[in-house]
C-alpha cells in the first residue's frame, strides 16, 4: 500500500539541522517508491532552499533537494512566505513552484502522514 507523506518545512536551510533532517528523511522515503509518495511544502525561511546556486561552504542542502526533484517529488513554496522574502521575481530550482495555502490544505487532506520540521 502506497502511503502519501507530506513534509512541511519551516526551518531555515542553514543554522540548524531541522531542514537537513527533513530532506534526509524525505530522501529515504522517496527511495521506497512502491511504498511512499513524498511531497514537500516549504514555508517561512525554508522557502530560500528553492534558490539555485547556493554556497554554504560545502554544507549546501541543494544537492538533496535536487535529488528529490529528480525523483519526481513535488515541491511547492508558500506564496505569502516567498513574497515576504522577496523571492517572487527570482528564478527557482527547476521543478519548484509557488503554491498557496489551498495547495497545502489539499496536500494535507490527501496525506496519510504529515511531518513538520
């Protein structure tokens, strides 16, 4: 039975391990393609994760997000959060999209599990 698992990430990409932990768990679940369907919704400071060309001195989380995208994991950013951080006119990683709270609501209702980081 395929479980639908939604990750809601609020934590900033850098400065704590919460975002990294969410991405690691999402990757592990995405590896189980016959068991789990994974979705990511980025909110608050986590929206910055969807920007390309990050350089965090070798600690970039970008490769993990790119791997999830390559595996077909849908990634949406909260529009209000992205607007508040000036991201609306910036280029996002291919595969990332601006979403709304309606999208988050739909994904939440469709999910079997919701994990919040």
